[in-house]
C-alpha cells in the first residue's frame, strides 16, 4: 500500500474577470496549501477495476469520486490495464471550499505515477488533473500559486509569511456551480491580486492581511447568512484577517501570534461544530 497525503487549500484571493463562452469563469486567484489533509491509500489489484473505499458516507464510491476520475484519466491516457483500490480517509470537510475532492484526485495522480512507473512530471500530472476539475492542477503542485484561466494555469509563488490559520465550517455544504451561477459579474469589486503577490514576495504579514479578498464571498453570504455571523465572530475574537475560502462555506482567520489562537478557536467552537487550528504549509508537495 502506498499512502499519499492530500492537503487542503485556502484562497488568499479569488477574483473573477469574466464569464467565458464555455460557461466557466475566467479567474485570477492565489491559493495556498494548509496542513489539514486526507490520507489516500493506493493498492494495485489483480483485475482492471478502480475501486473506491471510504468509511465516510458522504464520499461517493463510484465514478463520481474525483479520485476515481483521476485514476481513470491516467489509466485511459497511458493504456494501463492494471486496476487499483483507492482508500480515502477524510479529514478535510466535504463541499467546504477547501478543495478536498480535488486534492484526493491530485494525490491519486501523484501516487499512481509512482505505482504504475509512469515517470511523469508534475506539469504533466497537472495537465491531466485539469480534465478532472479546475482545482486539481493546483493541488498536484501544492505550495502557493497564482492560478488563472479557469483555475488550471499555475504560476508558483514563494511561501507566504508563516502564520496560524483557524478554519470554521458551518454545517452546510455549498455547490460551487450554484455560487458561480449566482455571481453578478458586472457588479464585482475586484481584490488587489498584485498587492497580495507583492505582500507574499516581501514576506509582509500585515500587507497579506490587507489584500485578502474573494468575490464569491458576498454570493455565498447572501445564500447562507450564518457564514456572515461566523466571519463577525472570528473578527471579534481577534483574527488578523478573515475571509471565506473558495465558494465556501468555510471561513478562515489568519493569526500572527500563537497566544491569540486558542481564544479564537474556543470562541468559534460555541458557534460551529467543525473548527480547526492549522498552519500554512508553504512548500510544494513531494512527487508522491
Ligand atoms: C471555487 C474554487 O474552488 C476556487 O479555488 C474553484 O474555482 C472551483 O474549482 P472546482 O471545484 O475544481 O470546479 P470544477 O469542478 O471545475 O467546476 C464546478 C463548477 O463550477 C463552475 N466554475 C468552476 C471554475 C471556474 N473557473 N468557473 C466556473 O464557473 C462551473 O459551473 C463548474 O461546472
Ligand atoms: N474524494 C472526494 N472527497 C469528497 N467529496 C467528493 C470526492 N469526490 C467527489 N466528491 C463530491 O464532490 C462534492 C464536493 O466536494 P469537495 O469536498 O471536493 O468540495 P470543495 O472542497 O468545495 O471543492 P472546491 O473547493 O474544489 O470547490 C461532494 O459533495 C462529493 O459528492
């Protein structure tokens, strides 16, 4: 059995430039890996099947699973006949805006590259990953990056200044397609993506906090007012910056000083079942 770590991401920025003729939105976003991860176990089989094993009843165990789709793309592209069993131990909340399914798919690509002796580069795996979902390419690399196109064009950035991250996920799931569908593209106030890139290059935590922004936040907040309440609480308990990740509903707080973290965590626990204190990871993923 080969085990591969599948870490979650948060969006430090998420901007939408326009809606494309193919129905997707042209985005510009800065994503970074956090140390909350699923664990993917890969075991080669004696037949040709792709089998998904998970104890979590919300994880699909068939072709709808993004890890299944990743294995299928690799198998079909390189004419591999050998099957694989993919076990998924979920730690990342589902339908949360943290790219859990996408990261499972990316980890599956990295792991099967090794098990099937394909010797593919991360760039090739990221290209294949884009066929599975817009967030998969970033998740293949991990680390910190500017993502453009529909999210699949990745330019690596240095690690942001180290800090704590408190995540709070309300007990609702959000459909990414629905959130993009409810976005009014002409009414957007754009975040300062270049300001965030400069802050990251300068290692300037205060500037990073000033430049966070997500144009999908208002859409999800309108659909689910409890997300706004969590944002307010996170600010009140002392986070340095607070934002919704991806299409939500998870809210994250960036916190510079460890001494403040437990107050925020404990304060949020009163409102929200799923609260995590984690760190930014900074580095890219190992190949497998
Ligand atoms: C919200 C983010 O997670 C931010 O990182 C991503 O933009 C979404 O990435 P994802 O979940 O991997 O998205 P996909 O599985 O590729 O697409 C789901 C649906 O979201 C919408 N979608 C997604 C990405 C994009 N750039 N424009 C879109 O309009 C489309 O309706 C699409 O059918
Ligand atoms: N490996 C997987 N783990 C969790 N959900 C999966 C997986 N594969 C497919 N899904 C389906 O995808 C849906 C979205 O789950 P996921 O956790 O990937 O969302 P997300 O974190 O909001 O993603 P993103 O941030 O990329 O938009 C789930 O409701 C589930 O049915």
